[in-house]
């Protein structure tokens, strides 16, 4: 039996075999690279309802511009302003990044949700280590709820016309 090996021989053979070189140091093998452009910005697209937000973030003083206006001017309601700052608060990066975004479609609530989604994704592109924190908070998941369409024979999407006895 010249071609058979015992289990101990195979274990010894595996122990002496050197790992295949990957060109990447072992400490950085599974870590994703940050995605930044030539200006040091990270880009991401956020979506919510019918709104789409294109978001760029870069290190700065915490200024947020939406469609050329300050966030406080564009999103007048405090709840919407709180919504777009949540990713920074959860990631402990408040007032460390400047945000520039353009938003189209939907209403203000959907647009604020789209900006939050875009900021979360852009933060993940800038610092991949923040992905776990933002994922657990639910900011990286696109909220797919949209308005249901109106059906024929109905007053709205589900509401029937008023019943008339006579």
C-alpha cells in the first residue's frame, strides 16, 4: 500500500504546508477599503418612498446643505432635522462631517428619510468600520414602504364608496 497515508501523516503534511500568499497582510485581509474621491469625499444614494437623495460627505464642521439650502431652512420641522442627524449621533461622529446633498421626488418626510439613508451609506463608504453600528440601528436598510395605488371601483386604495340603502 504505497499510495495510502494515515490521518496523522495528513495532519503533519497540512501543518508543514505554508499558507498561500495573498499579497495582503493578514491583519487587513477581511477589511474593506474606504471609498473616497480625489477631494476626500464619499458618495452614496439614499432612497425612501419616491424620494432619491444623492449625498456627499467630507470631514468638516457639521454643516448640512440640502439642494443648496441649510438643513434648518430646507427641513423646517425639528423632527425631520433630528431624522437626518441620527446616523452621526449613533456613529458618534456628530459635527465631524459636512454633508452636501441633492434630493428629488416625494414629500419632505420621504426626502428626510432618503437623506438619512444616503448619509448612513456614505458614512459606511467613508469609514467601513461603522457598518456594524449603522446596520444594527437599521439605517442601512432601505425602507421599501410606498403608497399603495388606487384601484378602480374603490374610493381610494382600499376604501369602498359609501353604501346607499336607497
